């Protein structure tokens, strides 16, 4: 068996950095080796404190944005008003996207003279199909090669509901966000293959919050995820009657993506985490204590160490943090290494969830090793 089936990860994930110019609209083109038509875009104004993250998926209409098309990963409220408040992505392109200028509350995609980042995942080009594996029908697009599916559904409020995720495997990372309807719509994250979660429990964390791992039987109702379905409780964040939701499902793909965990040692010579590739993106969450979600990527800082550190808090609206006094992480050819004792990523004996996507595999499909850095 080949080490990896994806020699060029930029065909499925890219992080694009650019300086905003305030123009409306503005077409932005990706810079990776492959063209990437994004199906999930997660954008952030890196310069301005108080600027929300923004997330949009191609399952929902992009040509006439409404309040249902954009949500903020740092916000538990329902969808934003993208056209008048925050700026938005108005179209997915064959290799990038179109940004439209925002209003008074901070432009997340193209604020003039501000630095921006857009993390982008390719799924199925916006082509969706109905999935009836669960007792709630979902509208899903799937990319089996990249181990990702994204979908939408309407909740029924039932404590015995199930939805089909279309992934063909038990997800390593599963996330739900409501975008319309009454009730608080947290970003609910499950990791059923993670030993601290367990695939027969209601343990979860919130992407938009800093809480440690929690347990609530109205979420996954202590029923196991399967290769086809997700158990749904009646919690308003995932299954309020007549509310609309989006979900994101990922499984690890050798040489391209890795969802896993590590235990901190509280030492500046921190843990080395083997991923099997040079990461282009890393997301980390302390599961044992109240801490922010930390994001790194190689587009903002190709080598994240010493004075080149650049971290973003997924759960907050703060600007990008730079400098080793905040966080310190080495991106290596086959994983990443923690270089700071901060509790957000390296508390002694603390368990951490991480999700990483590749810049390039450690070994190609033909057995050729990549460079060391």
C-alpha cells in the first residue's frame, strides 16, 4: 500500500494570506500547486481586534447571500448578516473566492490595508445529494479521498434522532452549527475516536467557547457514532425542531490529515506530535481546562518558532498574536513540536485534541521522502 494517496495536499486544503484593499467585489486567487475550488471557507481579519471569524459553505447559496449563509466560529449566536455587517464571500471560484466589502462591525474578508487569512477546504464542488441513512434527511457533499463531508439538515427536536454524515467511516472530528431558528446555536464538536471522548458517550466541546470537555446526554445521548450515522439528542444546539444546521465531518487520511491527541509535559522542550506530513494547518484545544482554541498555519508563518510565532484564537475575536511570549510551535517535515509551557497547548499531564492538514506528505506515493524543513 502506498504511503499516501495525496501527493499534493493543496488540491484539498489551502491557507491564503493577503492584504485587504477595500474593493467590492474582489476576486482572490489561491497560490498552491493545485487549483482549489473551496467548499468551506473560514476567514479572519488578522489585524483588527474585535473582528469575528467568518465561515461559509458551498452547500448554501453563495450568489445571493442572506443571514443564513455566514456564521462565526467564535460566536454561538445564529448566522450573521454578511452583506451589511461583516463582509462576506459572495462566490466560490475555480481557484479561490470573491470577497465583498463589509459594513461597520469589521470586514473579515477584505478590510482596506488589513492583513487577512482564509483557510479553505475542497469537498465536492458544491454538488450535494440527499442522505437518508438517518431518520433526519441530510443534504451532503462528500470527498472520500480527502476524508471530509459537509452537510445541512433541519432538526426535529427528537431525542432519538439520527443523521447520515456520508463519510463512510466513523468521523474522527465532527462539528455542528445551527444557522437559523430559535435557541442558542453553539459550535458543538465531537471526537468519537478520541480516548477522552469515547464512542459511546455524550462528551463534547464548543468551538466558540473555552470550556473543557463536557458531558450532556441531550447531545450524542450516549450512543455510538457509526460509519453512516450520528446519534442526535434533543439539545437546541444540534436538534431544535425546525431549526437549520450545518455539519462538518472529518476522518484522518494518511499523509494528508490527522486528528488525534497528545499529553502535555509542562516543559519548554514540549511533546513532538507525529502526523506523517509537514503541517499546513494545526488546530489545538486543551480538553482538561478552560482554554482557547489555538490555530497555526504555514501561510502566515512558514516556520512557527521563536519570533516567527503567529497564532490565532479560533474561539475569540482578537487579532493575530505574534512573538514567542504567546505560543511557540515548530512545524516539521513529519509533525509539530510544542516549544512553550502555556496551558493552552502544553500543561503538564493535560490532554489535548488537535486537527492538522498537510503542506506535503513525509513520503510521497512513490516512496520519495520530502525535505526536512
